[in-house]
C-alpha cells in the first residue's frame, strides 16, 4: 500500500507542474475536475452543485436535506481518503 509516495514534486517547483500533476491524479482516481465558476463536484455519476445545492445521480435529481448535502459533499471531496467517524462528526455536525 502506498500513501501518496508514487508522485512527488521537488522544490523549487512550478505552479503549472503542480496543477498538471493534480489533474492527472484526479483523472486516475475517478474525480472529474470541477470548474470554480460552476461550483460542481463530480465523482463517477454523482454530481453535487454547491451553488444551487442540487445533487444528481446519473442525471436524476436527488432531494437531500441540508445535513445530508454537507455529508455528501465532505465524502465526495475525500473520496480517495479514509475518514474517521470523529472527522465526519467534526466536519458535518461540528
């Protein structure tokens, strides 16, 4: 098991190189790049729009209460990480 050691950037590094490596990492892990203007987070066929608070699965709108929306957002952002129950409680229910 690797803990991210498969890719590193030595100092000094260019910002363009860092961004390119992050995009490649997102492509490999299934996270699709989201536009800052769109405020949309995507993972596989799940799409979460932060501006409109809409969640769609395979294009179908899913009605979520505010807390569930925050939970989905947190889990999607951390899709490639293991998060503990306490981390979820801290981030979602504060």
